[in-house]
């Protein structure tokens, strides 16, 4: 297996992109990434998108995106794993480069979410359609049921839970691509409208349009393209039950531990080696449980630790320096790729005012559904 | 999603709480060919009694358009007395009475109707007992 590096990245601003359709956003990100790497022709590409069909009535993204990013002829594939679609695209591209099948592979992700009125019903397709969504549960509702059990079991308070979005919004102020780069007060969170009790609007990642793309190549060719390549040191992936009710322990996301452990094993590293992590904070409670499953905090302690400043600069580990899904935005299929871009910026010293100092290793964690799938990457500064 | 076959094939689960009891002890309400935990393929069909306990719940305030007319409404994860896990709305109650550990019974109810001349969808909801 060959070592794999990132040699270029590109993304759109995240937000309400009324003047761009799904093809425009993807093409913008892909062309920026190819320009960044200085490549005119790629060998292959993957596009992650959760539900282009329901959001935009457009499928067949391999052909569409090859056409509009100026790469007609190259092989392409649309990969889907709900909210982990973007991470799955990066993983697929990694495998293709590592295997020796292709040298220059683009991994991108995209979601056009603002064109539909009822996005809730689209997001619910990541749950069990016949046995969860049919009975009225929404996506925030699933995480609300996780939060309720966790809060009761571990004594996590509503105020402590609010510190997750407050921290992530604080980080996002320094991210020019973030959808909502402003700070939140405790009152902003606690007074925001109830979505699914106990989760309020400010616990929930937003509806976002956006696209992101990275270019991968064999590590031994990376210096042909850039002085600042970043190595993808390890990948870890796993699946879990489709329905939340089939999780043995409702306070755990076993899929994250499985994927994380596989990545640590492949890298030969442990949690204490990691300087920052981009986690899938689709809902505030998710960041807390994920930080525990990845081994950064003991079970039941991450909420209090984050509230005490252990998840930000100067703390134990910087969680979501980009602002996370909550503040940077969550264009579902693009999210996993954008996490990898943030890790690339951090490890190549290009993160500007949000730079994590002296970072050697960074991690990304992208999750589908209520713990139905998970992709973890460990990246390394060279 | 006016797809009558999709609803028809679920009739045994939704109308009669038909489940599978694998020889490993695992009970599944949806049909499965294999127990995902033990790998067992041997099971018998049972009908759940319908009584169970709430493991967690939420009150939905923002719903999809299909259910928006009925907000706020409680949804719960329930473990039936046989050990099957299901997700269901909790109905005919004061939302403040829904608690972890509350005892419930599954009852036959209308879930949705697809407009004035579309299919009326039925299934199970939970009531507090």
C-alpha cells in the first residue's frame, strides 16, 4: 500500500448560496482544489452527497460533475453514507491512490439544501424510514433522546451542554468560510426556540449550501505539486445500527469508537498524540459523546471538560477549530471533506488566526445518521 | 410517497405487532433474515403483547410537513416486555406526564393521511398506562 498525501484543497463559502446550483458549487470547489494543487487533469474522482435527488432532483453526479469541472472522460463515482458521505468520498479516494490504481484523485462533497422547503423530511431519510421516521421522529428528535438519557445518567446540565455551540461559534469567528461567524451568549442558546426537547435551535447544526474538494496523490509524488503536502496517515471506518433504538446503550455511539480505534491502530498512535479534532457536532450532545468515544475524555466527563475550556485553545485538545458543523455550517455531503480541509490548513500552517500551535497530528470524524456510519481520518504534518 | 405496496407489506408489524424471536433471544419487530448480534437465522414469529417501558423520549416541536399539524408531540424509544425495541409516538396524554421509566401500551392508531383522497396510514402509537 502506498502512502497518500493531500496536495490541494478548495471550498465554497458555506451559507445560503442562492445564485449557485449544485453543479456550480461543486465545480467551484473542485476547480479551486485543482488550481491549488496545480493539476490540470485528474485520474479519477469521488463526489459525496447525501441526497441530491431529494434536494435538487438531480442524480448521476459522476457525469454532471465531470462535465462541469472540466474533466469529461475521467472515471467518477457518487458515494453516499448520509452525513458521512463526504468522509466516505475521501476514504474512497485514499483507497484508490493507496492501491496504486490511480495517482491524482479528487475527493469532493456537496449539498444544496436551501432549494427545498421541507428539509426535515430529507434528513430523516438517514434514519430508519419505516420504523423511525414513519412514527414521527425527526433527526433532532433522535439526538434529543440520546441527550435526555445522557443528561440523566451523567448529570450533564443544560447550561454545560450549551457550552458546546458557544465554543464552536467562538472558533468560527476566525473562519472566513463559516456560515455563522459570530459569538453566542449562554442566553442565546437557552432562549432559542425548542426543536426537540431538550435540544434547542442553537444546539442544532444549520441548513447549509456548500461544496468542498481535496486532491490526493501518492506521498512520493507530492513534492512535484506543493511545498506543503499533508499526509493522510490513517483511515478508520465503521457501521452501526440504522435505528437509534437498536443501540444497546443510548448514551454511546459505538460506531465512533470502532472507526476511531481502527484509525489509531493503522496510524500506530493514541489520543494523546492528537492536537486537534474536527468532530461531527450535528447536535451539541454529539460532540460530547464523540469526544469520549475517540478517547479524549472518560465516558460521562466530556461535557464538563468542554465547559471548563478543555476543548479549546490552551485546553486538552482543540475540538472543532473551524467552528464545527454548528457555526461553519453543515452542507451534509460536503462536511466530511471540509473537515479534512480544516485539518490540512492546520497541519500546513495555513489556518491563520485559528491556527493550533505546533500540531503534528490532527483527526477528523464524520458521522452518518444517529451512529449508523462513521469515517475517521488521522492527518500528519510533514 | 403514495405507494400502497410499501404500506401493505408492513401490515403484520404495524397492525398486529408481529415480531421475530430468534433462538438467541433477540427480538426484532422489523423482518430480518439474520440476528445482527448472534448471526442466528432461526426464529419463531410472535405477536408482542404491546406493553413496555419508555427508555427515552423527546417532545418534537419542529416536525416535517407531514406531522407539523400535530406539534408538539412526544416520541419515545420503548422496550416491550418481551425485549423488543421500537420507536413510537406517545399519544392521548399530557406531554408533561411522559417520563423515562413510564409504562406504556401500544395501540392501533392513524399515523398519517395523504390528502383528502390518498391513503390513510395506520400503525402503532403508545399510550401511558
